[in-house]
């Protein structure tokens, strides 16, 4: 079994041609797993990030209900239900918002890493680094 990311599988789902050939059972399982993983990622997001997604009322209710489920088996079944609901959602719009949030996260992480490098440089080099920092910022 190939180890494709949920993003790659979602791309495959969205790019499937509309022909008479049915996808294999394995392909259907991979697609369901990708949708379930995307649902898990949405659940793990902050409420503010989640609010940006164009989700149906059923999906929003299922996401909210997830926080109340404590049983491991109950949560597993609920995540399968989330995957099933994801099939009815607008995957193009969800993917666009998901990509946008990922890009914001990458930009924030990059800025934080730059900040950490400057902090280390300021501690190590002192006044010379302060002048270089001021020159870069302005």
C-alpha cells in the first residue's frame, strides 16, 4: 500500500474522470481514509480556523459532538461518520481554505524561525548584531 498524504488523495478524488469504470474497493477505502483524515485535521483546528470552512450544518454538529466522545471505540466510529459526511461537502472549497490555513501556518513558522535566529545572533554578537537587525527591519 502506498503512503500518500491526505492532500494527495484528496487531489486524486477531485481529479477523477467521470467514466463508467468503477474505482477499486482499495481505492474507495483510500479515498474514505483521506476524507476521514481531513475531517480529523478540521476537528483539531481552533474554532476560529474551523469557522472559515464552508461546512454543512450536519458536519458542524458532528465536529462539535466529537469533543464529547471519550470512548476510544466511539471516537473511531465517529471519525468514520465524519469521513462519510465529508463525501457530501464541497471538497474544492474545503481544500482551498485548508491550503490557505496551511500557508498561513508556514509563513508564521518561517517568521518565528527568523526571529529565533535573530535572537541567537543578538545574544552572541551583541551591538554589531543590533545594528544589522535595525538595518534589516528598516
